[in-house]
């Protein structure tokens, strides 16, 4: 049995923890932890818990929420209301199943029956896309390419349940991998793309042809800048299942101190798990607060207080300049930019993510450090800004325009976005143009750390002001609303997950900032203040939502990449 909880939807009501306590656990008031692969003897309890979940966030033996995704997508494209808000038009898709007058249907039907679809990236997004293709009737050849030796697995549990010692790494394998009738090419990275010849080149010299291609190569951990120091025994990153297994084993040896380099979400979650294990932790963050790149310094200060209250030795405004090892090559000490040192046997480098795009640099697509440019239908742009019709993009590696944010390009690193965008991409790959769907989902992300559930909707990094809209900062139960030029752009809740859906509706409607709240619990009294969103140097490493911008007047026929 495989269990996945859509934690972007979960609101922490905890019925599941009462009905199946061996599978579901609450960490603090709202943060849910669970075993993704419980014993089959727990099936009846898990199914009862899934049925009782008020928001239907528990998925058993599947990773997709197709009904919800289709409902969201088929309600239509954005239509301007003339006030900066947007709504969705009825009657989408326009054809309602009628034959296409231009002959597209015959070609699409051949593709659906006999075509070759290749997905590069055996990831959550890749798996969700593959499942959608099969659900929507694709019976042709399906090839999954992944650079890791494992079939798709879930990454969020790695920094929590796995690192904490509750769930073994192999339990994170996602469901349905054996039901896709796919050809799996694992442990072999893609090294190049021939757009004209419709071929993917592999690291072992192989070549795979396609009729439709989905790029879902995601991200990798940003490495420590000094390769010799990164090779010291005791220096880790955390991105893959193997990373988590190695770090988990080292933490089980009870090191005297763990050094976490970087105060983004991954670094903060690692620090939280280490404190739960009773380990001494020092966290070094170059910005003024942890989480500053994603949430700004005002709310980041709340996260800083949370860490210090749980015993973290938090050092902000400094950097690690050098890692020192002993004569046997084992980590012993870190040197900081303020002249101080930290003695530690384990260091976790948590400096953000790097998008896996290098293999595409010379292929002719619009590719860069922010990912692969695509339209709202997930079709990739070429270097001249024209959409392709046979190459699609989904997940962390996609960079796409969003109507809520003036069609500026967003780059997202979210579980929910990977699933939702994969559904849209897969549907559009095997549909006629008039029946394709736009990807319009509002960004939603979450994090569980130090017994607190932190959840966000919208784009906090696109804000000039922030206000605590309800709740109590002192009790760490509040919602902070973010605004940009008088419009609500995001909301972040600390142990207030049930309210975020309402804020999401306001964001979609183009509500003014500060929001006018009626009938909410504990409305806060306060004035908006500067959000203190940092510059690119910090934000680019730690923000899970990034506005990458665009310039409609820019013309570019060739992309040059400096290595």
C-alpha cells in the first residue's frame, strides 16, 4: 500500500491521526507526518482516515487528484474584468468533443494510439504526467528517463520522516510506477536534445526518438563551492533519496554538533529534525533571518525566534568561508566570515537548488538558469520566443507566464505545482489545440518545522508591503498578507492552514491590499510595513517562488551560455 498526502491541501484537522495513529502523526498543532508505505494490515484504517479527511487530502495507491485538476483546468482561461482581477470563462474546452475542421483530430488520434512519448525526468512531475497520459487513453510507447537509479519517489518526507528515523528511505517510492506500461531508462542522464531529429541523447551513448517530449528534469542541490572541502567525510547535501539515507545514517551516530549552511526551507527543516533527535545544531545564514529569501525579513524574524526557542544556535548575517578537515579527511571545523569558528562533525550544505538545464543549452530552446521557458499550456519556447508543439515542460524546471502576476514568468519549486502542471502538460500533449488547457494554478507551498506548519499561497517575493492580518505573532498562530502596489499578492500562515484557501480566493479576484477582512478569527490590528524582500543574491538561492521577469520588446535569436 502506498499513501500520499497532498499537504498543500491538508489543513491539519488531525482526524487521520486518530483513525490510523501508526500511519499518521501530528507534529505540533497542524503539521502532519505520515508513513508513505505502511503495512498492508493498516489498509482499512488508512481508507477510513482518507474517507474522513474534511479536505480529501489523503491519496491511497495514486499520486494524482485528477478530478480536482480537471475541474480547475476546464473552468476556462483567464478573462480580464477590467479592474486588474481575472475570472474564468465557461464552456472550456470550446470544441466540446466535436471533430476539428482542420484535420487535427486524425493526427492526434494516431499519436494517442501509436505515438512515442518520452519523459525526461523520472520525478513526481514525470510520474504524474505519465499517469495522466494513460488515464486519458494514450496507448502508444511511453519511455521514462531518469539520472537516478530509483523509480519516482516523494522528496518532502526526506528532510522529515526519513531524516528523523521514522520512515526508511525506500518507503518514499511513489505509487503506480508498475502500472504505466512504460520503458524505464534509469541511472542514465539525458545529455542532449536534437529538436530537428526529435531525439534525446543519453549519457551511455544511447538515443531515444520521440513524437512528443516532456522535460521534467527538476533541480539538484547546489554544491559547496570548494570541491575538496565538499569531499570531506561529514559534508552532505540533501536532495535525493541516497542523500537522505547517507545523512540519516550519520545522524544515527549522534554527532556532537551539526552545522547547517543555509537558512532556507531545506536547511530549516534539517535543523528542526536534528533538534527533534536531540542534536546540537548551528545554522549559518548569510541573510538577516532564516527564510528571508522566500518570505522576507519581517516574517523571517518570526522564523528566527522559532529556531532560537527550540535551541538552534542561529548565526545570521555571516557566511561559512572554509570547511576544515583533520588529517584523515574528516570534517572538524567551519570558519565564518566574522572570524569565528564552529566545531562540527557533520555539515549539511543547504544553499538552494540548481535547475537541471545544462543538457539543453545547445538545443535551440529558451533555456537558462531559471529553467525552460514555456507558455501557459506548457509548450516550450525556442530561442526566438516561438512555441514548439512537440516539446512540453513541467515541474521545477518550467518557467511560465502567469496572468495573476501581469504575465511575468514564474519559476516554482513546489510539490503541488509539479503535479498540477504535469496534468496540464500531459493532457495538452495528446489534445487538439482547441481542447488544450492553461496552467493557471496559484502557487501554494508548505513546510513543517519546529512543530509549526508554515503554508503560503501566491508569490510572497512579489511584494513591497506585509501586514499581520489575523492571529498572534507572539503565539506563532497568524496569517501575514503580502501586497504589491496596493494589490494582494500572497498570504503566509503559521499554524493557520484553514484560512489560506480564503486568501487564495482573494488573490485570484485581485483583492486590494491590505485585505478587508470580516468575520475572521482574531483579526489583527496593525499597519502594513515594508516586506523587506532581499535582493537576488539571497532570494535566488532560497525562494521557492521566483518572479523571473520578462521584457516583451526583447528580441533574441541565439542564447549564449557562459560556463
